[in-house]
């Protein structure tokens, strides 16, 4: 297994996030021991492109999908699908926290409009286009937990982040063969850009 940094990981960079309300029957499978948070027959699904750079312990690109779940009474995020382009990130994510990382190839163009694609082999996973609109003042802190299966048991990992937040308009497309094909069926309910964020994960 490729060597990886010990936890906690200190990361920094840019995130482009979209949220959907999906029917219960269309939610991806979550870790056993958790249950999706359901309201009026729908659950919350998020998908994000992340560029880890600056002072990050590792530099890499990431594409993920997660579901808002409940572990006991506490809401958590459960990552159901995730790809990276760094083998140390893949090994560490799996070994430390049970995050099911896979390898992919990324193309991320960042200007006034952010365009991102990811593929495995010769097959596309997803493509997105984000254009930012109104930026919110200040730095926005967020603390949450991620619930995954690790070595046959449910484990939770703490994440704390802070960054500049902007509303965005986003479009997502994914081919029918992609595990993420559901993301292209309807437009996101909300999209955000988290710029120059810092993140402490695990530990």
C-alpha cells in the first residue's frame, strides 16, 4: 500500500459543491449502521469537486458524492462514491477512515467559470460547469462528521473547515454507464463555491 500521512490531515484549496433532494428510492446505498435523513420522502445528496493545493499535506483532485445520514441521533455525511488522482490519498482514505476512494483522471479548468471532468480509463464519470454569483462576507466555519465502515465496523471521523463562501450556478452531466448518472437527471437545488478553504480531517 502506498505510504500516506498520519492523521489528522491538514488540507486547503477550493471546493465546488451542489446539493439535491432525491427520492428515497433513488438514494445511493449508505454505510450499514446509518440511515438516510428523510423529509417528505426525500434525502439530501451532495456532490463536489475539490482541488487540494496550497499548504495541503497532499496535493490532488477529488470528485465525491455523499448522503446526509443519521448515526444514532446525530446527522453525519456518508461518502458513497469518491475518486482521486493521488495514490497516497487513496491508500490513506481507505486505511484511516474507510473512505472508498478510487483512482480517476481529472481535467479542471479554473477561471471565471470552473469546468471539471473526471474519467476512469476511457469512460467518463461526470462533468460540471460552475459559475459563481454572490459572495457572502467573511469566513464561514463548518464542523461535521463523516460516517463510514472501517474493518467491519462503523466509524465516524471529524472534519473542521473554514473558507470564503459564494453562491454558484452549476450544471452536471454524467453518462448512463457512470455510477454518478443520477446527478444529471435534474438540476441541483443549491450550488456553492468554497474558496481558499482550510480543512482538518480525522485525528
